[in-house]
C-alpha cells in the first residue's frame, strides 16, 4: 500500500519532465544530423580506445616477453592504426558535438527572443528584465554545456565503463571482481555527494537573477546614482548579491571536490589489490604480465568513466533548473494576439469609445489579471470623436497612462470594452491597430544609430523629406539643424548624448511618421519649455487636424486648449468637458487651476490639499 502513492506521484513528475525535454529538444532543429552523428563517432572512438590496452598486452606477451621483434612491429603497427582511428573518430565527434551544441544554443536564444517580441505588457510583467537576461545568457550557456555533455560524455562514459568491465571479465573473471567492489564503493559515495549538490544548484540561478538585477539597475540609473553620491550603497547592494552567489558556489564546489580524493582512494586501492592478487596469479600461471598491465589500464578507464558519469549527472541536474526557466519563456503565450481569421485590418477613423471599462494589473505570481490587486481604473465610460484633441489630467497613479495603453492594446481591459473606429480593439489585427495608433510613452527610448535611423522606427520607408516634416511639426528641426551632421548625427544608446527635451521631440516626430489616426502623448512634453510646448500644440492643430490626439499631462497649461479635458481621480473620471466649463463647474479642476496659475503648484499638491 505504501508503494502506490509514490508511484502516483512519480507519474505526473515523469510526464512533466518528458514534456520539458520534448520542448527543449525541439530547438535542436536543423542541427539534428550533427546531434545524431556525435554519439555514433563517440561510440567508434570508445571501441577503438578499449582495444588499445588489449593490443598492448599482446605486444608485451607475444613480442617483448617472447623476444620476437616481428610481433612487436606487427602489433605495434596495429596499435598505431587503432590509435589513429580513435583519434579521427574523436575529432569528428568533437566537431559534430560543437556544431550541434552551439546551434542548439543559437536556436534556443532565437526562439526565446522571438517569443518575447510577441509578449504584451502583462506577459513582460511576469518576468523581470534581469530574469530574462539570465535566461538568455547563463541559463542557455548551462543548457548548451549540458547538451554537449549528453552528446559525448554521457555516451562515452557508460560505454567505456561497460566495455572495459567486459574486457576485464574476458581477461580474468576473478580479478574483475575487484572492479565490482570498487564500483559499489565509488557509486555509493558519488550518489551521496550528488544528492546534496542538486538542491544547491537549483538555488544558484535564482541568485544570478538578483546579481543581474543589481547590475542592470545600477547601469541604467548611473546618472542618478552619481547625482545622489550613492556609489557606496550600490556597491554594498552588489556585494551582497555577489556574496550570496559566492557562498552557494563555494558550498556546492566544496561538496563536488570530495569526488576527487574518494576516486583517488579507490584507484590506489584497486592498484594495490591488482598488484597483490595479480602477482599470485602470474606465479600460478593463470595470468600473464601483459594481461596484468592491461588490467591496470582498464581499472583507470573504469574509474575515470564512473567519475565522468558522476560529473555528467551533476551537470545535467544543474541544467535541469535552467531548462525549466527557459521553457517558462518558450511556453509563455501572449495574452494579446490576433483574433481567429487575422482580425480587422482597416481602422476606419480615430474615434474612441470606453464602455464600462475597468482594469487591474496582474498580481505578482498570478495568472489571473487583477487577482489581489485593486483596480487601476474603474467603470470608465468615455466617448471621443475622430479628430478631437482630448486632454487627460490627474494626479500620480490615478490611471491616466493605464487608460491610454488600453487604446492600442498594450493591455486588455479586465471588464468592459474599448472600441476604435466603432470596432472593439480585440477584433482588430494587432499590427494594424498599433500602426493606426502612435503612442509616445513616458520613458522615451532612443536607439543607437543616426537620427534618421531612429525616426524611421516610425516608418521604415519614410523619405528624408518626410522625416524633416515630422521633425518640423515636433519642433525637433530647431536643434537638429544646429548639429554638425544634421540628420546623420549619431545617437548613443538610450539617447544619452541629447537632452531630455530633445529626446522627447525626436520621439514625437518618430510617432508622427506613422501617420496615425490616433496620437497619444503621455506627458511627452514635460521636459520641454513652455514656449516649445505651445509651438508643438499649435503645429498639431494646424498640421494634423484629422488625427485624434490624447494629451496626458500634469500641467493644465498643456491641455487647456484641448477640445475637451478628462479629469481623473483614483481611477475614475471626475470630470469631462471643455476648459471653460470645467473651470466653472468642476471643483477639483478649479482648485488645480488656481494652484498652478497662482501658486505654481501641481496636481498632486491640490489633491493633498
């Protein structure tokens, strides 16, 4: 009765492991031929290697001991031939295994990266950036090493072990019993060591995430770190993560290090036993000197094979944790995808309708949107006509950005529906919808390359003249024309060689190049001076009058000329009307206006008041 529960628990674990292995091996792809040829040539290499000690015994017994140089030359030539074949097969096995393992790693990274590109924001929220980097670097490297080990060492070690034992039995059955005792002792010791190290290796990669997160956060915010003189604090934080990883590795490697002295103890014990019993068998005429010499060679081969097998098991166990983390990314399905049939590919106009929309972000570790999380926006009913300019104003965390992200399906509403052009956004082809909606996010991101390269992210086939026109509307031409290389000026990674306001204007120009039906600016002129902000808004009115514009801002000055203004508070709409009407009828808006125009305050200050 006690066996059945264990078996019942084993079956689902086995099925889960089999599914994981199938998912991983699917990435071998076009390198399957190399992966299959590696064990073939490894087997041939082992066969040749196992024959070498036996042929050596012939040289000793039939050549040297018998005083026959003819046999020495004959068997010596055979030995050279076998060694040459073994070397050739080994080189071929190494070549094919290197090609298969590196190709396998390439396919893994490519498959992970391709899948990540399909993720919605909610998918990305499940994985930290540092965690994804660790998976694509350290975890893939671990799996690549394990795959190469499986192709060679996991084939070579068992075959060497089995064939060497068979050769020992063939030479002298009684002497081969020494190896059986040695194998039992060594196998028991290795099992105890491996069983302890397995759990430690599973923790190592979690520590890698912490370490990468510390490095990434520090590098991304290096200017802030230096501005606040927090280098010592960041160093201590990094050292803490590095120290935790160091301690785990020391503990694991210390356990593994016991392998070597145990093996040497068993090896020397076997050599002493072989010498003792071998001498008696030689005197009795039951064993030749050459055969004893070959047994010495086989004992080393057997014990080395067992050691190699133990290291292979450890490495495969290490990689199992990496495999699980990689499969998590490979199996992650995008929350937002095209509907059956590809979806609607034409966006009629820029009208937007929110009907009873609520949204909650994923709680950490939960697949259920909003579980354990308060709603970011609640019961939003909002109807915007095509070509309107809508201002959205509100305090920090009130749901302004969340509202905008639902329009282009960066997230999907938890309840209710969002429609663009009279059609629910979930019925659109995602690419078609996002090509019709341009969004300039709060965190402006530029890429290394020229200004033209960055602008053409908006539309790859845009001419230089079209890029210039977009920059004119975004008031970016003012500073670009002053640069020595103009539009061919090189932008450093993340736009570190341009100011915050310049970066914002380049991002606006990039969004305009898509010729969108809806343009969303999420606090995208906050780094611009008020005069430039006013010029951008005037250019929008004059040059893209038919484009629906959603302008998210903290300053009333940035939205007061909008057709209508949405006032948000705690995830709800507290007002939606023109500037004049809100100023007359909406108490929150009145207070904000008074604070910002008279006391130079901000929205959050008004809410606190």
